[in-house]
C-alpha cells in the first residue's frame, strides 16, 4: 500500500501530521508493506526570503495580525507539537522561499532518501532556524542524510526537479487540495490535516481492506477540521 503526502516544509502542521501518521503506522500490522512518498506543495510560492524579519512579523504583515497575536499563535502550535515529541522554536524560524528545498526533496526521493531528508528539513526549519533558501545550508543538510554534494548542487538549480515540484502541485490541484498536510492512501482514500492518530489508524485499516481498482477518492477523516495550513495563509 502506498501513502502519498502533500506538504510544505514550512507548514507546522505537516510535521505534526507526519508524527501522528508514524505513530499510527507503528500500530498497523502491515506497516512493512506500506510505502510513503512525499509530494511537494508550496503554500506561498512567491514568498520573498527575508532573514531580517521574524516569522511573527511576517505573519502580522501578511495576515493583518499584531506581532503579539502571531507570537501567541506560535505558542499554541508549539504546545501542540510538543505533545508529539517535537520541539518548535518560532523565534528562530527564518522567513524564506522553500522552492530550492523542494527541488532537493525531489532529487532525494528518486535516490531513496526522500523520507530522511524530509525529516531533516522539518527539524532544521522548526527547531534549528535553518534558512530553506540558502544553498550551503541545504547542501549540508543533504549530506547528513547521505546525498552527494555535487549532485545536490545540481539538483537545487535543476529545471527538471523544478518541473517535478510543479507536477506535484498540479496533481494536488486535480485532487482539489486546498491545504496541507494532505494524505492519499492507496490512491483511494484522502485524509486532510494533521488528524489524530486514531483517524490515521482507521484510514490505514479501511484502505487495506478495500484495495481495489482506483475508485473515486473518498474521505475517511474523522474530523473535517484537522489542523492544516491552507492557500490563504491560514494555519489552524
């Protein structure tokens, strides 16, 4: 069974959703027969990298909040992440365009390192304050998961991998995805948002039992309001 996951590196709920899915897989008796593929999704493809601006200032500017409101929202998400064993530090988060990082993820995926790099980028962004638009930073992170430096340099600038990013985004549009994380199990069942572990367990069991020739995509989410980030810049 295959699970495809559309997500953006800078979506806080995507990392939380990753942990919840992993927890569900640990309880799934067929976990060794599950393949996970990470798909690119850019919440703000036109974002300008600005290392002098805090993420709270950026959110205040783009969403019409006060900086204090943005910081409070960050604290709430930090608390949610901590429940999944994640240590977010929004004071370190860098305002940066993530397209280079997504090109690199496409390269890592075809070289069997997609999952490892996704995890490393999430941790680097939300905990360490890494700049996802900085080539040297991305190269170092990629080398940590076993990718070759020269190949990584090529991938970051590659039109082919940029096209792969755009193809993933196109696929998400065909599915009607408006927010991430978005999970598709066995090309049949959709789970939207960072749902509770129990919802993922239900989805896994349902998809496993009903393996058949690609019917229409069905929703098996237990909560229509699963935490997610959408194209309008809302993360809730």
